C-alpha cells in the first residue's frame, strides 16, 4: 500500500514584512513572541536538519543546546516546527550548524548504529506539565531495540491504572526519537499513535532491530508485525 505524505517546509521562511527582517545571518527569521529575559531580549531557537533511517529530521535547540522540538520531514503534523516554536515564545529562529552540532552529531551516531548516542542529550522540558515530564523521562529508559506497551510504561511510573493518561502524555512528546516514544506499542502488539505517522515509527523500530542483528518485523503501512 502506498501512502502519500506531504513534504515538510524548509526551516526558514521569507519575512512577512520589512520590519520583521533580520540582516544577519541570511536565513534568520523574526517571528512574534513573548519569550525573553528580564531585559526584554527575545528568546532565540537554533535550527538544524539531519538525515535518519526514517528520513530527514528538523530540530531546534535553545541557546544552551537543549532540544526544544523535533519533526520528521516526511511526517504529517497539525503545526510546523516553526509554528510550535513561535507558540512557545521564540521570537527569533536562526539556522546555525555550530549551535546545533552536538545534537546533529548524536543523531548521526545513532543512525550509524551507536545505541546510546542520544541518551545524554539535554531536553528543554519546560513546555510540558509535571506529569508529562515524568512520562517523557521514563520513555528515555526504554532500552534500545525493545518495545513496551502503554501498560508497562504506566507500571514503570508507579501508576498502573493510568494507561490512558500515559498514552496522552506520550502523544504530546515534542522530541520524538530523542525521547523514544516510538518504542511504545499497543497492548495487542501493534504500532499505535506516533506523531508524524506510523510509517516513521516502523522505520525507527526496524532500524534498531537491524543494528542489533535481528529480523525487521514491523510493517510500515498497517502498523503491524510482518
């Protein structure tokens, strides 16, 4: 079965008006937002892009190098990466390979088969609730190449009856791959609920199985085992 996916837009757009333009660097983007420090300086997000086994990903980091958000270019999302950033109050976004280099190199290492390459990357957790943050942190403990059900995740959180709440928090993860929500599957063993599309989830899981020398078992279109 063939599925059509709308390509993601490039990481920068033309300024809407002359007052929005930034002179340097050439692909900087000025957006409206409220974030900033006490002096009124607008918050800045730094943008990068890197290939993965699930296709290219676009991501953003803050000034400290913590990951703010990540999207797959071949995914389908209700909002673009830039839309999410401006909703978070990042008034300026800048394509900066130096600022995003640590994240880019870590994703490249993961792509090349280094299982723990993403484990130490810092995440900007501020955009979630305390509960969501708990779920996302436990997601990072799911071993490479393994899958958990939502029930297993709930039990790991000490909330065995909170399966639906766990699933909702999992669905709000803004940093897929690095916070590996692709490793969570349905109780019946099928792929469920992955932002961007199940075809991406299947590719990520199959990549990890391939690195481990195991058969690739996930069918990209139907979200089931092969």
